[in-house]
C-alpha cells in the first residue's frame, strides 16, 4: 500500500501554476470629433469596464490607464463696416477629470485651454481658427483589488466656456461666430492573475504509478500464497 500512495502523490503533483494577463476597455465619443459628445455648457459621461473574470484564477494586480481629448473648431466672419480684431478663447471652469470607486485622475485644472486670434480681421473676412486639440492621459493607482471583482464605472466630467471676443475701432461690431467643441474618453484596465491548471501526467509518472500497482498486486499475491 505504501508504494501505491507514493505513486498517487506524484500524479497529484503534476499540476502547474502560471501568471496571465488581459485587458478590458471602454470609451465614449469619437477621438478627434468636434461634434460627437458635444461639451455645451458642460459634459459628464459615464462608461463601465467589465470586472475581473474570477473563473481564470486569483486576481493579483490591476493597472488603470485613462485617456481623454478635447477638440474644438470654428470661425468668425466680420460682417461689420469696419476692420476689427477677433479672439477665440476656450476656458475650463472646473477640473477636467475622471472619477470612479477605484480612484480619480485630473487631466487639467480650471484655466485657458485654447486661445487663437486674428489681430487684423478685415471686413467680410472669415477668421477660421481651424481645429485645436488637447490630448491627455494618466493612470489611477488601485489600492483595493477587490473593487475590480465587479464591473467598475468611470465618469468623465468637463465644464467649459468657449467664446469669441470681437471688436472694431468704432461703430457697431457685427460678427457671425460658429464654435463646435466635443470630448472623447477611454479607460483601459489590465488584469494580472495566477491560475492553476491540471496537466497530463508525464510518462515517467505513469510508469511509476504502474509499477506501484504491480508491486501492490504481487504483495497481495505473496500474502495469499503464505
């Protein structure tokens, strides 16, 4: 019986542990668009990332990377009778940030984000400031891995004010202004885990196990003969 137990122990030990990793992600809006997910007076957009798949093994680490981008495009047409000046300004009136149960990250604080100007805005001229872009990325430090055993929601927020300042040397300043501004955001969550997977017993282990059985059978036979 002792031989049989030894061979069985060898078979039980023929399992292997390995570390794995995979990534879940979610996003809102369209990166580079000035109309999809328009900011308006402000924007709050919530997206959800799938939690860790516990069937894979034991969660050992979580890395969270966040991305966001603000794009704006517009133009100002001088319909006055006098030449003038025009300036486009885009201000953040609160933090541009992302928050979640796992932590938060601030992309930028209140203040000017974009500023474009035309110091000689002539009568009938269209001042087109083109498209301006601000791309930001960062990471959220995860203190409690158990937060990601379930789905986690991330809320992106930005409050902004975009304006044209139009002036002429005198008389009435009449301008036609168009501004479009939008935001995009994405979250990537990378999971690392340990898993134990049973492997097929090696040929040598099977041979030892077979010898153990044979020895056990001979031992029983010898006892009966005695």
